[in-house]
C-alpha cells in the first residue's frame, strides 16, 4: 500500500477523459447545471475506481461528489457521517432532490426499524446509507453491509479520523477494518480542512491505495480575519458584545466547554440578543430544535461547542467568533469556514487571552494514549488483563484511555495472537505516542504563532495547509494596518536556500518540509518532531536541503 507522505506532491490523476458525461450525469441526477472546482476531478477519480481524498472548502458541494458517483456505480453507497443531526440533514437533502433512496442507521432506531432497514438494503432498495463509526464496529452491521455489496465507501468530515479518532471517537481508527470486512469498495474521503500531515494520516488510517488528492478553494477571500487580544474575561466578553454591533446577520460563537456556552449565552441574552447554547449535554430534541431554528433563520446566534455547524446547510452566516482558543489551526479554519458560504462579505474574530494556550497545551499532552498510559496498559496485560475494562480495573486508567493504549500497542505489533507481549515492540509503541504528543504540542505552538502574527494571516493559513501564497490576503486585520512590519518573504523561489515546500534535514530532528519562510526564520514540519520555528542565522550547518 502506498500512502501519501506529509511532503508528497499531488499524485498524477489518471482518469477517463469523459468530462461531458460527468456533467450530464450531475445535471440529470442532481439537477446541477454546473460544477464547482474540484467536483468534476473527484467524481471522475471515483468513477474510475480510484481511492480519493478531496479537500474542498466548506460550501463547495462535497456531497454532490458522492451522490453523483453513487447513483452511477452499481451497489449501494455507505457514508460515514459523525453526527446524527448531520445524517438527518443529508438524508432529507437527498430525498428532497429525489436523487435516490437514502436512510440513516443510528442509535435512534428501534430494533424493528433496524431490521427493516437492513432488509431493504439487502433487497437493493437503498442507495445511500448513512452510518456512524460506532455502528460500523458492530459485527451484524458489517455482515449486512457485506451482503449488500457496496460499491463506494464515503467518509464525510474525514478530518475526524485524525482529530476525533485519537481521543473520544476511537472507532474512527477501525474504519480500515470495516472497509475490508464489507468487501473493500472504492474509498472517498471528504473534508474542508486538512493540513499535509492530516491528509497523510487520513489516507493511512483508511487504508487508501494510491489515492488521488484533490485540493481546491482553501483561500476564503470573503472572510475578514481578526485576532482581538484581551487581558481579562470581562474584557473578552465586552469585546464580543462590541463586535456584535457590526454584525448584520446570523453568527456562531465557538466555546471550549459546555459550561462556557451557557454562560456566554446568558450574557448575550442579558444584553438583549437572542441566542441559544448548543452542546452534547442537551437532549436530542433540544439540539434538533436549535439546529432547525438556526438553519431556518429564526435563531440569529448560536453559542456552541465544536460539533455544531458541521455540515449545516446555512449559506448566510455573517460572522464566526471564538470566545476560547481553538484546539489547532485545522479546527480554527474548519470552524470559520461556516461563515460566508454564499460568497458575501463575512468575518471571523478570535478573542484571545494568553492563558488559553495553557489549556490547549494540557489537552495536547493528554489526549488519547500517552506514553505513560501505554506503559501502564502493557504492565497490566503482562499481568493477565486482556480487555479495556480489565485494564481499567487493574490500573488508574479509564476504559477509554485503556482502549486507546491497547490500540497503540497493537499498531506497534507488540501484542501476539496469544495475548503475550513483544517487549521490544512496547518501546516502539511508547516512542510512537511520544512523537504523536510532540506533534500535537507543536500544533498548539503554530496556533500561538498565528495569534501573535504581525504579518498577513491569510498567507499564514494557506502556507500552513501546504499552499503557496503569491501575495498577502488583503482581508485580515494585519493587512489593514499599513504600518505593520513585513515578516514573510514574498513568494520565495526554488533557487532560495529554503523555498516553501522544499525538503530539508536537521541534525537533531531529521527530515521535514519547509512550511513558511520569513525574513529571519523559517517554519519546518518535521516528520517525527512536528512543527518547528528555526532562526535562519542559527541553522547554518544544521539544516541541509534533501
């Protein structure tokens, strides 16, 4: 299997040159008279049987790719979708357009409804079946899907494989097993934001073979970018209320915790705004109510944790605020992408306090399996524990943390079929988790670089996602400041010592790719050490071109 390395260029896309037929298919099946950038290439790749990862901006019609390909290919299409509310929206959209029969298999169904749905699938009466990763972990579901002989396996919001699989949705990391178990159909992964290392992880985790990589539309020029520094929580809330005076339309405010959404919502309502909180602690009925009211324009402001907005079909969100620092640049760009999907002028404001980063550093060091938890789980296994529950009972690990540790041990090849451990491979598992921790911490440091940046924010974001920026964005707070210092070297050529996207080798951190070049420093994404910012006057003799 060949997967994409962090530094790989886009593989050559070899597909049938039948573009008129694809346009006719989209027009007849979906009623679309035209295609957006990236859609046609992705549809052609999938129809040719090639695994495909499409990174397309929010609002560019990613669902049209699998719908067009799905109705053309024989056999049903399985769509992995992370949220039940999102599944319902997708099913409703397909049924409203009369594209093809669609259904969702999730925990809201009774046993009788599940059985009826599976029978319909087996009879070929369902073209699009939406499932969560947790449903695909069930043997009965895998058996039923295998019998239906699906032709296409879609992972929508594919960044969740990397972002959620390592922490609270571990079944995302077993999707590759599910794909093989149901007959190994063609794989299509879709996301709006994925940096080069996240793209590589998606492809590897899903077991994609020679995947086509299609990236379009990452520059959202209609979104004004701003970072507002605040010295206290009172100032942060006051700044938020001030900014709302200039917002003419719907807005989403992202907060880090459930409690935070409630307190911010209360403050907004006390100030005369109409707002509601949205988080996992609400009942399904309450979440659906907020979701529907916001989508239909009856609720102007939602204060939410990160799940809200994923896939919501609302084009006229005029502003996105972060009342807390997001977990990473990827999460930030995914969330601000909810604004301005109609192409009209919108804004994204991050209300930042330096204290925010301490929380993010803690989460980066403790998410998923840590080196310490892998060692603890290995000791418990050596003493006879065999299940996550048994390991949790014998140690201070939670069941979820024990499950993540077992997966890390298995991925390192340290667990024999008999249940015995390979001691040498345990060190490999510990080292792997240590490198993952280092990478996660380096992502927090890149977020710090973004908020402290005095140069163009739009350029920084594009370069982070592996895109070359020919010029400054012209739509961020720094670009609006004529007196700002210019830090970034404009469009460094391939003849420069360290051009963007070039491969380098460091004496201590090994090989990596240049992400960003500035007048006095450069940012490198190292394969085993994550992001590092290096002073140019100190790298001589320690950093070589590969």
